[in-house]
């Protein structure tokens, strides 16, 4: 009588990842390298694939049923090398513990995280691994996130990100002042000394 065995083994990718990242750094790493943050979408037909949901698919340029992964690429000149892909779990997944348990999503990854939050975690891993780069690049999907931009600055990183054309911005020489209230309760917070304007208007 035969016995069927089915074993689920968690594979530790860290050793292979460390080797690949070291080789990537040797090939293109340095002050002239770019660390590029982007999305990679995999269109799907069904509902069983982990993380699949109606969401924006970069490959199609529209909303579609797909999986979305946060990608981190090290590039220099015309040579891009992928460092990591991390699956994004929409709230339709993270709000359904039974669904995640059924497909084996590890407990530490079941908490909802935005794509910018995942990107910052990956950037921290890249820095900790000693991979060298001069600047972080990201499109408006990440650039519109103030916490993402602030996290890059908090790490003293050089960065350039896209933003929506209508996003309100301030000139580089803006100052925070503490205005005196003419009447009513005294102000308790500083305010910019100039009004904000749409990004496209500032560039005109």
C-alpha cells in the first residue's frame, strides 16, 4: 500500500538574494546608479491567486483583475538589474483572515501595507545589504505619497519622484511663519509664508 505525502516547505531566499544583490552591486552599483521603484502587474482571470483583485495594471494602463508587485531595480546607464519583487495585498485580502490562511499567507505579511510602505521596507533592505546607488526614482504612484517622500528624506537619500500635475506644491524657498491672529484664538501652528499652487502652474 502506497502512502502519499505532501509537505509544505518554506524556502529561505536570503542566501540567494544576498549573492544576487552583491553581484548586482559589483556590476552597476555606485554613486551613478539609480534605485528605481515601480509596479509590476500580472493580469489574472480568476480569484484564487494570492493578492488578485481589481486594481490598476501598469501593463495594461487601466484597472483590471491582477496581482501587483512592488519592484526595485538597480540601474546604471542602459543596464537595469531587478533586485526584488514584493507582492502587494489589497485590503480586500488583508481584511479576510480566513482567505489568507487558506492560501498560506505568512502571519507577518497579513497586515495591510501600502505600496509606498512596502517600497520603503525594500529600500531599507537594499541599504542594509550594502548595495550602492546615488538616487531613488519613482513615478507619481509613489511620489504622491507624502509619507514616502518624507521617509526618503529622513534617510538622507537623494530622490526624484513624479507627482500629479494638479498636486499642490510650494516653491523651494518657502518659509514657515507663526502669524499673529487678528482676532479669535491665537494660532498654535506655523503656516507657509506663501500660498501653494498646482505643480503644472509652477512649471509654466
